[in-house]
């Protein structure tokens, strides 16, 4: 078994601050996706409406949508932040949670 990883307080605080910044950027990006709740300009034909719904799904509605992917990545960063905030205590458990979260995003249905 490997020794647990511990960070000095300054390094852990810097990592927490970087995670906070990244989480805020994800918040901004997630807020931007709200603009796409209803896309227009595709026309009135049935095929155009189907195309419009398809784009809305890819951006907002489906499990693999841009919005849901952003939320998943943000959740992974929040797990990292919690690890750094705990200053390495229980790092191995949280590290595996982070790994599973990121792997789940990568293995999910592609956009």
C-alpha cells in the first residue's frame, strides 16, 4: 500500500482557490446554456422542427447534452476541491471518486 499524500497548507489552499475559480467558470458556462432553452429560426416545416429539437437536445435536454456534461465536470472539480480542502486526508478514497466521476463522463454517450 502506498503512503497517503499530504500537502502543505499553502499548496492545499492554492489548489482550493484554483478549484473555486474553475467551478465559477463552469457556473458561467452552465448559465450560458440557458440561452438555448428554446432555439428559433429553423422554419415551420416538420423536418425543420425536428432539427431544432435535435439541437435543443444536444445543448440542453439529453443526458449527454452540453449542459449536463458541464455539470458533470463541475461535480468532478468539486470532489477535487473537497480533497484539497481536507488537505489530503482520505485522499485515496476521494481520488478514486474523482477518477470514477471523470471516467463516467468520458465513457458516456458522445455528443
